[in-house]
């Protein structure tokens, strides 16, 4: 299925990818609004156990520019994105899509403000961006969520090769299709790690990446757990390493010396601090017994 691009800024086709897992209450309302903004829409049901897939199937007739992919069992958000992105890559190689077409990723839970979608497209086209990673306004999020997002973004920035990342966990993004397909060669993606990995990969490959455009979040939703944070912390440097290891001969990318040195220094300081605290605790315990 190929549709001609509507008159968009820069003349590019606009494609939306929506991963959905157990989003029955919100998925069709999101698709209803989003479908009017895009030339093509791909929704991926990630093995939902509620009525999400049935809702989407019932909604699809009459929306000829929309289609659904699915997993029979839950594979995680990263796998859902990979399924959609590789499908777009295949169509790009067939000549059905253009490398300058723009791919928008939108959550199915209603937390992304679709009213700014035209503005995001215009900005990406005018500045010739390869990736516009929306910076969410997290002011209505719990303080611990804000702190966690800041720390993870700072960690990703360290490995991004000079690109400042402010909200590396954002799922509201705009990619130039050619750049996104290139990034597929370098990231693995597990659970939710696709968002942080793609941001680091594109940055290190030298693509034009922005992550400072602040957009309101109409609805607070978060499913990430501490284990997901731990996975992301490991996935970020691993993604940076894969860029260095897999890059084509002659393609220059930032070195890993600085982030590795900073990381080892942080570990040394942390170990020293932990040893000092344990030493004080043992001395205090002995003093009480004495």
C-alpha cells in the first residue's frame, strides 16, 4: 500500500507508527485523530491480552491508509517498533517510500499532544533534521520520575558523542526514514530500550538530532519499572559500542575514550564513597559494643 504524499512542509510523506499493548480504552481515539494528520499509519499490536486488537480490527475498515501488524504474544515495545521499522525499510528498498519521508512515533495511550504534529513536521523539514526527539514537559510527573529521566538522559548524553539529550525516554519522535533505517543496523532493543538506543546511535553516527523542543503531556502514564531503567543504563553504552564496532570502514564516529574514562572514574568514586561509609558504620558498631 503506497499513498502519494499530501502537500506537507518539504513535500515529504508523513508516516505514523503506533505500538499498542493492552490499550483498549484509548487506542481507537488516538488512531481516529492521528489518521487525519498522516499519509500512512501503522499500528502494531504487541500481543495484547485485552480487546486492543479487536478494537483496531473493527476500526480499520474505511481507513485505507492504515494497517495493523501484530505479535501473538507480547514481545516488548522495542520489538513492536522493530517490526514496523523493518517493514518500512523493506518498502524503502523497493522504491515505494523515499528516504526523506518522515516517520512519527506516537503512543497509543493518549499522552502525546497531536495538535503540535504539524509544527513538529515543519520544524524537522525546515531544519533538515534526521531526528526530532520531543522533549516532554514532565512538570506534572512525580519528582522521582523527573529525577530518573534527568539522570538517564545525562547518562545517554555522555555516550551520544556531543549531542545534548534532555528526554531520552520520549516516545514522541520524528525520524527521517533514511536515517532511521541506517540506525536499525546498530541497535538491538529490549523491552523499552529502543528509545534510548536509537537516540544514542543516531547521535554518534553524526545525524542531525534535536531533543530540546518542549511539548505538553496531556496525560500522565508510565509503565516502566526499575528493571527497565537498569536495562536502559546498560543498553546505552552497548549501543555506543556497536556504532564503533559495526560502522563501515572510513566512517568517522566519536571515540569511546571519554565516556569510558568518566564511567570508570564514577565507579571509582562510588566505590570509595561506599567503602568510607561502610568503614564509619563498622567503627560506630564497634564503639557501641565497646
